[in-house]
């Protein structure tokens, strides 16, 4: 049995398990696929293994996508982990969490029952290529490649294209990205408002993305299309972004919605 808590950050949903209650290392990939399966499992975009703070070291997380691959970080998922720690009494208003992209610091702004609002320091964003042309779906796409802790391809568009999910799936596995990439389609409404759709590496289309929103904002700023603050409008609602002294801050919700136990056989072939 694998205990889990389910939470979502702006409808980007995750299952959270204490690391010491997880299966052995060799079974984690299969367990992630089984847990996250939306028909035969609990269903989620990803699975987080959480270690509480200990002896002066911060809490830490490992993130597995729904396809079983391991990822560096999720902004929305890290907020969910902070909510998980706060609810367990293991974190106060200031939360530090070690991720595959370094230690992230979050500040609890508000709590109402099991719904939390956090301001998260996402750190810096490296712009790898400001303008690069890519071909997908018979279209020529204007992209910015960025690294907010994981690989991002921000596609700038005049309007969110029909069939953007298919384009996202093609770009995720484009030969240009041997380790795959996250993809966002960005429409700049004005300097303070971006409309964005997300196709995430290992998870597919999601209703929001913390790192994707951060990369979209950073890419828009690098192109001279946004200022110091912006609202990223996602299908799940708005996420607020700002930059201060080179660090990007993301403000958004995290809500704990369920908990239980998943019966995992450990047979990877039967968990697909």
C-alpha cells in the first residue's frame, strides 16, 4: 500500500507521499505510472516524494511525471509540497524545499482550511536562445528557449493555435531536444497580461504550469514585451509573476483535496 495525499496548484494536480513510505527505488518509475493513471490509478500530473526537514537541512522533494520519468522541478508541485508540510506541522510561514533545481523558498500568504496561497522565489531564468525558428505540424514557429530550472520552449503566437496540444506533443519530442522539453504557447495581450497554454514533458497538456508560466514571463521580458510584473492567464486561472533583482517570484494557490492508500502490485507490466 502506498499512502498518498492529493493536492493541486491551479489545477495542476499531484500525489504526495512521504519518501520513507514509498516503494524501493527500482519500483518508483512503475509506481508513478500506476498512481498517476487517470483510469486505473488515483490520477495526477505527477507524484512527489517528500522528505521532512531534518537536523538543519530543509525539506526535499523528488518529482516523477505521470509517465514515470523524473523531473527537476515543478513550480505548482513545490507549492503543493509546501502545503503538505504546513498541514503536517513541519513548516511555518517561511518554507524551504530542496528540489532538483536547487533550494526554493516560499512564503505562506494565506490559509483557509486546506487551501493555501504561497509566494515562491523561483530564482533566475536563463534565456538560452531568444529567437529560434522551429518547424512543427507544418508550421514555422517563433520560439524562445529558457531554463527556469527545467527545459522550456516558449512559442510566441498571435492567437493560441487550434490543435496546440498536437503541436506541443511534437515539439516535446523534437530532435532538437534529446531529453525532451516543456512547451508553452504564449499570446501577449499587453505588457502585464499573457495568455498561455502548456504541454508538459512527461505529463502532456496541463491546465497550468508554474515553471512554464515563469519561463513565458521571462521570455516575454527578454523580448521587450513585458515589464517587471505580469499576470499569466491559464485555463485554471491567473498566476501572478514579478521579478526582483534578477529573481522571479510566482504567487499562486495550492489546495489539499484528498488522501488515501493505493494498492500497488509492483508488477510494472500490469501497471501501464
